[in-house]
């Protein structure tokens, strides 16, 4: 890393809940609302983008842990604001407090951990898993 992010470093992402973000089982009276998997993906994106200025060109951050309470529905067409805030930095691991709000209320809160990796080392690890003998017992 060029530098470690400071405690309190924030990220923010605002989006409108579209058809690609809603639950797949809407219908028969069940309204189309923001799905938890979509919310998680966008929280990860927000945290990842907030770390970008701190990374070397050959580094990326990957999500390693998420703890999230998604406690309010948000309908399709509503605007959601995601906020991430660095609360702990331990070497190459960064922990964020995360929140999501729609116009009416707080809809989710939790914590998210990311690890800073070197792209080539990470790619080599993936290649080893793809090799024909990767499943062999050692």
C-alpha cells in the first residue's frame, strides 16, 4: 500500500434500486424489493472504491468477511445511499462499519473486512487451484 487508510476514511455510493437489484421471488403479492445479495455486492463495491487511492498499481482489495443486518425493505425505484467508514486497520486488513439508508430509514448496518492483495500472487494462487493435480492429496 502507498499508505494505510486513516480511521474514519469514508466511502459513499448512491443508487436507484432497479430490476437487477430486487429479489427473484417477487410476485403473487410479494413486492419487488432490494435483495440482500445485491446490497452486499454494492457495499463491497463502495468499500473497495474507497481504498483505491491507497493501493499500489499491482494491488487490489478483496472482501474476506461481512456481517450485515438487513432489517427494512426498500422498493424498486427508491434511492439507497451506502456509507462505509474505516474503523480498524491491521496491516493489510481493513475493517469498515457499513450502513445503507433509503429516503425513509436506515435499512442495513454491519461490518465488512477487506484484505489488500498483490494481483500476481493472488492470480498464481488461483492458477494452482485450476491445475489438474490441485485436487490430489499430498
